[in-house]
C-alpha cells in the first residue's frame, strides 16, 4: 500500500507534540546543563532536535539504567511493570531507531518475552529524525544503515528547512498521522527537497568498507596478539558500553532492609571485572584483553551468529567518548588487515 | 617532533627499555591516544603536543600487574604524569629503578569534554593553531576560540608544567600558564551557602552513569578491588540512585586525598562532563594548608596521610 507523506510547518511542532501527547507519553531529546538525553517532554518544554546525536542513547526509554522489577515485603511481592500510557519517541536518529530492532531480538525472543521491555515497547511509536548532517564519527553506513534509514521507525521525519516531512513507515505510524488534522499532504517539491537532503547526507559519509567477511576474519583471530595490542591502552571503564544503544547486558540486585525491599535490574558492562566473576572467585575473563574481546566479538561475531546481523548500529558514541580514543572503526579495519596478513598461514 | 623521536631512540637503547609509554596521533582531531611501544623502531609514531591529555602513569599500574614479567619502562611525562609516577613509587607500586621518567614541557592539554561542550553536539574535521588562537573546522562551520578555552581546568591552575623528578628532559621547560590561581575556583565556591553548594553537587552528580571512566583514568585509583565492585560485603547500591552515586564520588575523593596530583584525567574522561574536580581540589587545599604537603614532588617526603608529625595542626581534636 502506498502511503502519503505529510508535511508540518516548524512553527506547528509544539502543537503536533501536544496532540501526540494526548495518546502517548512523549519522549524527546532534551538539553539539561549541557547534556542532551531523551526524557519525557513536559508541556512547554523545548526539545533539542537540533542536536545531532544525544549524549545518552535512547535505549533507557524502554530499558532504564535502573529498573525496579518488583517490591517485596516478607513473602508478598508487588509487580512494578510499566503501566503508563504508550510511549512515543520523537527525534531518535535512524541509528538509534535501528537499535530497537536489535534489542527487540534479545528481549522479545520467540521463546521468552521480557515483560519489562514489552510493557514499555508495546504500542510505542518511533518518530526518527533523518540526519541531514552526519557527524565525522558516524559510521551507520558501514552497518547496513544510513542517515535516512527507516529501519525501526514508524515515521521518518525529515527537516526540509521551514518544515518537517513525515513519511509513514509502519501502519501504526500511518494511522496516527492520518488522524492529525494539522498535517498537510507533502507536495512533489517537498519530497524532492527531502530526496536531495538524503543524497547529500549519504554522499558526505563516503564509501563504506565491506564488512561481509568481518565475522569470519574475527573468528579466525580469536587467539591473535591483536587483542593484546588493542586492549593494552583500554582503561576498562564502561563509557563505551553505557553510551552504546545496543549493549543490553544487565545485573540483578536486591536492595532490602528488615524484610522489605526491591529487586532491581541495572545495566552492566562486560568491561567490568565483576561481570563474569563467579561465586568461587574464578573469573573466566580475568584481564581487560578478554573483556574487550568479549565486547567486540559479541557485536561482530556472536550477535551475527545468533541474530543474523551485527550488534552495532554505527552511531559513533563510543568513538567520541572513549577516554583513550579506542576507535571501533580502526579496530574493524585492523581486523581485516591482520586477517589479510595471516592469509598465507591459514 | 623529530628531536623527541631521536632522543627516545637513544634512551631506548641506553636504558635498555622494554616498554615505552607515550602518545601517538589519535583518530579524531585534537585527540592524541596513548601508545605502548616495545621497540625503538616504533618511536617514529610518538608525538607530544597539547592534545596529549591522558595521564600515562596509569599504565605503570597495569605493568605492575604482570608481576615477575614486568618490564623496564620508559614513560613520557608531563608535569602531572611525573608527579603521579613519583607518588606511585612512594606508595610502593613501582620500583624507582625500573621506570625511566622522560620529562616533556607541557603548555596545557585539551580537555575533550570542554571541546564537546564548545561544539554543542557538532564535530570537527580539522583545526588550526595560530599563537593563542585556535580555529576549529567542521562540515559547514568554523569556530575561533582562545586556546585556553579548550584546556583542562587543571592546566589553567597548574604550578608544575614540567616534570619535577625525571631521568631525562626533552625540550625547554615551560612556564606555568597562570590563567587561574591554584585554589581560586574552590575559594569562590566556598563563598556559596551550603544549600547552593549541595544543589551544585546534586546537579553535577545526578548526571553520573556510573561508567567509572573517572576512576579508571586515574593513576591513583589502583586498588585491586574498588569498594564499589566489592560484593561481599556490598558497600553501596549499584543502581543510579543519587545517594549511592555521590557516595562513590566522595569516597574516591577521600581515598585520593593527599595523593591526587590534579592532572584532570578524571574530568577529561567523563563522557558527561561532570565537574569531578571541585571536590578533589577542595581536599587538596585542605592537605596543603594542614600538612604543607604537595603530592608527587620528591621521592623522600612521606605522603601526608602516611606520616605523623607532632606539629600537625590538631585543633579539630577536642
């Protein structure tokens, strides 16, 4: 079914978001003291749509860093699943929108459904905002994404100067857009503008390297000295993991006092020594080399094996935030070079 | 730069180094990255300039963990790196005879967090330095700044831009920038009411995501097991509850009291630009005033927290 593309004058954005707020809890990028992150948009509050890439990824909208699973008192438990209105995410970038598809594969497995993720994610609408100006550290186009990719979006929004174009991607997106009176049908000229912006943005990112053989190359380098080299300067912090839209590992903790308490789950990081430390005291990943290998292998080998694609969307946050400039793009190139150099030995 | 490379090659041979910790060009403009080289043949990769922000002394602690395999190490050291090395040696973390300190003059280093703040989400592809001015070039924009606007706060108030203790010194010693007095920012902050100060810390630390980049970038945070990682017993909650987060930061500051060399590595490592330095600087001031001790200046003076002197001020004891 061919769906119409709509247009909204920028001046009407606030009214549109109000309308969206009637049915949904609206989360959008908001600036607070220099940090831009997704949070619930309060009436009259301005969203930071101008910001190219939020400091924090939007995964915490559906998967909060700390989440109460249930409260308990002696032997009675009270569930704490999200019971609010459905969530609308406005202004996620295409890389971040794609991250929801990847996370969904983990949280909504054919056999197991994570009720906490599902409670927030079900009936949610994702309005992603196309990137007219990808950043130098962006590399979504290496990973089957792009600045105008619509994977994971219900509506793809494009800034065409004085207005936004709203292109419905899913039926949920279309059914919401068609219910909003203030949206006009986009003209041919509007769509052309968006098309030009797309071409410009894609061109600005350059030709990506082909990653088809990355998994095979990586698997062959399991014991390679490459890992010593890459990990030698790693600090072992979680700046990469916690800024990553697709890292999903968590820990579960009980916080209790005198028979009362909460069970919480919280983001964890494979970069931390405690991550795999066993009760006996043995740690199968005793040094940073093993931990860093786990992070990279998970994204570019294990995730491919289990889910059929890379567990990275190329948002570039880890590139920007790593305190010692471990650049995952360089790592990928390094893997190919090392694999090539080893070609004769295999 | 060639001079640095040539000198390092000589030192590598003369000192029979097995490892050299230095900086090389990073993948982003204005970002150098640490490099650990095992052969003089790789010396050509080394650089030193105002983008070399990380405190390299931190890697000595990694070397120590190799136990019997540990190597003879050379380290390129700004004033603060060298002070951290001295402090590590004093604390018995590394043998003096196994580390060759190669001092380099530092005229301040870029704080990546400040750079990000100035760029408000944009990124640059290039830059040009012209005396005290720096021009940043991005896709479709240009931004001219004073160089000092990008330098770490620690550098602006730094009194020891050159290694005080060293085996070699390459280049002409630098003058302190003297943009700010040592404790000016702390003194100013102390004028505020307790409520205002609390509001400030609450605002800053509520941004914390507990990634521990600050701790892990710190050369003085070398505990085998950090108290926040300990699970038996578990000292603090692991979620991002503000009280737990603040306890982490307060304990870290108390733990580095009299040991912190104010290199600014913690603040520079923070992905969210939290003002981590304020508390630490306040504690440093306390140590200086009370015990007349400055960390990392010589190999003889016992650190303030490890020494007792009957002349120590004790007016706080009833």
